[in-house]
């Protein structure tokens, strides 16, 4: 089964797989030189001093570890091949990037809301809410959750998970009763897989557990944008995609 999937891999999926692999390899090569590509290419909150516009286009090619990239690329191959066959290379590439950017947008929005709750501002660096001395920050003693807001602003978001959730949502919408095998053993229909993973992401995002470094709302953002985009394109009766 896996041999057939990889043998018939679509061109955009194959190129995305290669690019992600090259970025992952470069992460370790640069790390040995004392350069953190995750710090440079990961996506920071828009008000962070380390935010750069190009991070919007680079963060979803970066991954935090082997498990992270493996599961994302596995999802890209499984779901991406199906969609690219239907959409064609051009539309599929647009779909992939739009879902990735949609995921980043929702993640930034949720970050901004959390920072606003802590500081009373969506842009605390610019309005002087945070006092920066050199590379250090002084927190008002009256607000205890400033430190979590500061950490949120200066923790990079990496990974293609938002785009992969977009692919998952689209495939589940188009083929809801198709059975896939979770962990190669557990049969489950696509619609239930999408609902379960989306529900878990929503629950974990709402709980906002301390020490949880997963961008759950980015996953939801990618899935929602993927569903919206595939529904809009499906209305074009001149050609399906």
C-alpha cells in the first residue's frame, strides 16, 4: 500500500516533501554553527521584536523534531496526493499555502487576545506596557500574567500542521465515508477522524495548559480555511477545481 502511494506521488506533494526535508536538514547543520533557524524562520507574534514578515512564508517549512516532521509529512503524502489528483498542481499549491497562512492568522489572533487579556493591549511593545531594558523586560508587579504574555510573544511557531489539518478537512468533506486506518490498524471513516482531531484541538486550545507548546488554534484555523476554500471552489460549475 505504502509503496503504491509513494510510487504515484503527485509532483507538488513530492516537492513540498523535499523542501520540508531540506529545511529540517538545514536546521541541524546551522545549529552546529550556533545558528538557530527555528529562531530566524519560525513565526513570532506580530508585535514581537523578533517578528519578520518573511516568517509567514517560512514557518510552515520548519519543524521542531523528527516526530513533528514525520507525522506532518505523512499527512501531506496521504491527504495531499488525493487532493492534488483532483485539483491539479496549481490549485493544490494555492490550497496548501492559503490553509497554512489561514492557520497562522488564527493563531496570531488567539495570541493577540491572550496578550490583550494580560496587558490590556494587542501591541504592548509599542504602547510602552512592557518596559525593555537591554535584552531584559521589566514586568509591573500588579499584573502576574505579564510573564506568560511575554513568553507567548517570544516563542516561535513552526510546522506544517495547519496546512495538514486543512488537507484533512478537505478530504473529510469530499470523501466523508472513506475508511482510513489509524496507526495502520484502526479503521475509521474520514468524517469521524476529522471531527475527533478537530475536537481535540479545540478542547486543548481552550484549556491552554501550562507547558503545552502545540498551536492548537493554528490546527483549527487550517481546517476551517481548508473547508471554506474547498466549498467555494466546488461551486464553480465550469470545472470542479
